[in-house]
C-alpha cells in the first residue's frame, strides 16, 4: 500500500495561486502604477485587485472614478475575504459580489459604480518609433544628474484667489494639492510655500455666500 493510500493529507491550495486564476488580479502592481494604468488606459468604472503593502494578507481593490482612482482595502484569512462589512467564504463568492452588487460608497459619501474589471493581460501593439537622429550635443551632465522625479498622480495645481487673514484684500496665489497637503505660494515660480495646510485637520467645508465671488469657500 502506498503512502498516499494510508490516509495522508494533501497540502492545502495556496490562496495566492487561487487569485492568480482571477484574470483581473495584478499581483505585482504598485499603487502608483495602478493609478497610471487606470487613468491612461482604463475608463470610468474600471477596477482591479492587487497586493497591498499593508501586510501579507492585505489586498486593495482599485477603482477608477472619473478622473481619479480610489483604493479600498481587502483582507484575507485562509480562504475568507473581508471587504468592508462583508465576509466572503471563497474567491468565487467574493467575485460574484462584484457582479451582483457593483455599487460602492466611499467614506466621503461618493458612490462608485464598478463597471468592468481591468484584465491582467492586455494586448500591446507592436508599433515603435524609429530613431533616425541621435544628436551629439554634449550637456555636461553625468549619470549622477539623472534623478528620477515625478509629481504624484494625485497632485492638482493652479491659481486661486485668496483673501488675506489680517488685511482682508484678495490676492492671486499659486496652489498645489498633494494628497492631504494644500500649499499656496506667492506665484508659480516660488519654491517655498507661504503656508502648508494639513487637510487631515479639516473637519468641514462649506460655501461662503457672503462674498460676491463664484465658488467661494
């Protein structure tokens, strides 16, 4: 009698392998790359599941909502998945939830409709530009000067008209919004902000109808 016939137990199926069978699970995709992917090639309502840096059993459901990407936490314990207030006993039950109940409500009150999962494998056109000229101009820079730098995909910037805190006159200032930090500068060319506001400390926002200005808050 062989060992397998003596009642030996087989290894449990790895949940990670189970997720790999899901066509819209992007295992190695970072938050930054996810936002770039969905904003450039997805459409409103496109969503995908990916690994999260929060821990080994943490995942994120990333959804494009118009011109931004929202991220929702998913946790796994064995074969059970927790999403919001709901628990799903299998990956099949978890996936069926998105097909039958595709409407999400974020903590800000925004309703997001899950329309279509974004596939892990997308056909890439085999079209590339040809290099006809490679200039011999010398810039004087070395490889040490090539520092990769890019603004966060969540960054917004532009001019706003702000009323002074002491002298109540209105001045045009350059504003930048990066995640929870709102900064304003004297103008676009200034490197140092006049002030940085932490929006995590903001408890509410409302229109100011006492001023004769449009979209005043």
